[in-house]
C-alpha cells in the first residue's frame, strides 16, 4: 500500500463516517485512484469517536507510515472536526468537500426551493460545472435573483465555503477530476457487505485482506492487458493513436472521451502581439462562456482558462480542439503525467525478502518472461524467416543455460508433462459448476450477435467522423475580440 501511495499520492480520499463492528469503532479508509482510474487502498484506521483529537491522531499516524508525504488534495465529507484536523496535519494540502454530500444535504435545507422548476439544474451546475470564478459568480447571482434566496442561511454558509467545493478555486491542485469522496464510500460498501455488528477486529482483518486481494487481482489483470497491447482507437487520429500507446486502457478511455467531445467545438481567433496564438473556444449548445486557449506553434505548448489539465492530468477538450486545428499529432511530454501511464508503477514487484537486494520474485519474473516470449512467438508465427530466427535463438539460449546449469531437468519445471489422474471426459469436478456444451445453434447465435455489434460500432464511428467533418467546415475567424467575453457577445461580433 505504501508503494501505491508513493505512485498515486496526489489525491487522498477519507471517509470517517462509517461505523460497524462489535466495538462500535469508526472505520476510516484512505483511498486514491491508480493509473487505471480504479480505486486503490492506501490504508485504513479505527477510531473510538469522531472528535478532532481522534482525527489528528489518525492523520499523523497515516503520514508517519507513508514517509511524511502529504497529498496535494484531500477530499472528505463536511465535518468541522475533520476540517480542523486536516488544517493541522496537512498544511500543504488542499482540503475539498465532497460535492455529492453537499447536494444530498441540500434536500434537508432547500426543500421548498428544490421543488421549483429549474432550480436543481442550476444548483447542480454551480456545484459541479463552474470552471472559472467569473462563471460561478454569474450563476450564483442568477440563482439568488431568480429564486429570491439571497439571504437563505444555508446557502449563505455554502457560499462562504465556496473555496472548498467549487472547482474554480482548486484548479492549481491536482484532484484527478474527482468531485466527491464516494471513492471512499465505495470502499466501505465493499466491506459492509461482509461485516456486521458482531464482527471482531480479527475477523475484520481477514475480511479486509480478502477485499484487498480482490482489488490486487483486478490491478494485475489491468496491468496484463496494458502490457499485452494497446486499446482500440475509435477514430483514426494520430493524437488518439499516440495516447493509446502511452496511457493505460482506463486512462485512455478518459482521454478519448475528451477528444471526441472536442470535435463539437468551434473557435474564433484573437489577434496577439507575440507569436502566441489565442482562440476563443466554445460550443453554442451548452456554453454560456467561452474559454481562452493560448497556443505556441513552435513548441506546441498550450494553456486554457478552464485548467482541466492542472486539475485532472489530461489535456482539456479546448486544447485538443486547437491541436486538431493546427495538425498537432503528438502530445508534448510536459502534458503527459506519469501517474496515468503504463509505467506509473514498476512492472515487477519485488519479493518481500529481497527488496533491498533488488532480486525479482521468481513467479513475477516467470510471468513477465512468459508475456514477452508470447508476444515474440505470436508476431513470428506467420513468417518462415521469423520462425527460423526464433527457433535458432531458442536453441542458442538453451545451450548456454545447459552449459551453466549442467542440463535442464524438465521434470522440475511447472507445467511439464507428468502422469496424472485426470477427470473423466465430460464430467465435472467436485464443487465445479455444471456448464452445458455449446450447440451449433448457440455458436451461430453468438456469431450473429457479434456481427450486429460490429455493425453498430462501425455506424457509430462513421457518425463521429461525419460530425468532425461538419464541424471543421463550420470554423470561422474574427478579429478584435476582447479577452473576457460571454458566448452571446462572441457570436454577435462581426
């Protein structure tokens, strides 16, 4: 878990509201997000109560176990005790409140307002989708004016805490684009299914180990898929192909989703004095404000007023759109965060007894070698020349190993041919689930479903490409546009 924290320490989620065991102790897991965009466990603690002193003890103990490395952002529920403890123990970290909890708690305080038409939509936008301070102020004034709630006590308190929940104030602190601490709550959900009020701490330790092993298994599968190949690229663009080679499958899906959304945007050119190009980037369907993108053609460096890269670690749709317009085919290295790549963590985990010496554990080494040789064999299977090269190299390596070891004892190898008593053909093992052998009709039905799915995928890709072409034709350029301007003013500019 410490190795995970060293690789993905930037975002730390903590939920100290869960209490279920024989001793009525508060269970507080520490979680983050790994390079596959999955939850990873950093640790878990128990407290007798939810007082400030208890949280301070918890956070200091956690920091000591992690070498004193402070996260960039820590996300929790709204709690005065937790806020005070975080301010004392994490002075270098940005404390953010869970937006999901705020929206849920609003039902108890804004019941009469939430029944009014359009209130929930505007309130949700304020909590989740205001990317600049100007946009937040505009939406807040509109909310208080349209629904006559400028002096509402709960909303007034919420506005005073805006720097802890509005993403416009947190753009310079990495948070992986996460708005809530539900990652911690999902951890509790994974545990609570197996816990009860009679669960002892010893029982909890065993259950926690089982859950952690399941998560590790998912991570190993994700790593294996990433090492064996690259994800499918939905649109044949060089930027997407480049991203598929460096990002993990989970991270690439987020990058691709942002790129596809970028294709629906438009831009207007803003004249500048130096070589830096400036654009207003917007979409007429959803945006009330346009974002300003600055682009340096000599280095391909770009920055956007939305600051989604600084916050989430992926280039935003506005920059990707400008890259597409300027035929940029590679992501500059400065915009590639290692935590989202396939190399975020070492491929080989070291054995417990040999971490200091650097000796790789035997099962891990065998698995890695098997993957590498498997790739070579598959790539060489359809060519006689490459087959011969593989065979000659194998014979050479085998001879060198036999010279060192004095021969290879096949009977000692895992997977060697040995005489074993096998189960009767067609019979299931004891405890094994019975599965019926697939009939010809089942096979034909499965193939038909596969063809239908492939046809739907081709139609979706064709529709996306058509949208890209239409948007490319719709681009316009104008001059003398002020730096900060609403979308309506941009569209009215001649």
